[in-house]
C-alpha cells in the first residue's frame, strides 16, 4: 500500500482523519497533485473506538463512505441507462 501512495495515484479524503494519517506522503507526491483515487481513513466502528459516540461514527460513515458510494452508484447506473437508450 505504501508503494501505491508513493506512486501519486492516491489522495487522502477530505476529512481530517484522512488528511492527518496520509500527510506523510504529501511531500513525495507533490501534495497529491496527480492523485485520482480518494482514500478515506474511517473511524472504527468497534466499541473499542470509544472516544467517538455511535452517532459520530454513524454520521462519519454516512458522510464520507455510504453517501458518496450511493451517489457514484446512481451516476453510474443513470449513465448506463442513457447509453442503452441511445443504442435503441
């Protein structure tokens, strides 16, 4: 995974956890200038991550993982339907 970060293809997500964890690669990749794949460092859902409430964890996952994933799914599905319609 380190090699992939150093390749410059990845960039940290827009949340503070991702920025903090992955900032060590910023200098090597010219501040993620060419990064196209966004990587999220997510809050742990385990009860062991007790410094965050259930609500904080749920909201984090909704905002940075599930929401964007569902949005991408909708975009990809709508794009696929349009292409099918054009071919008819």
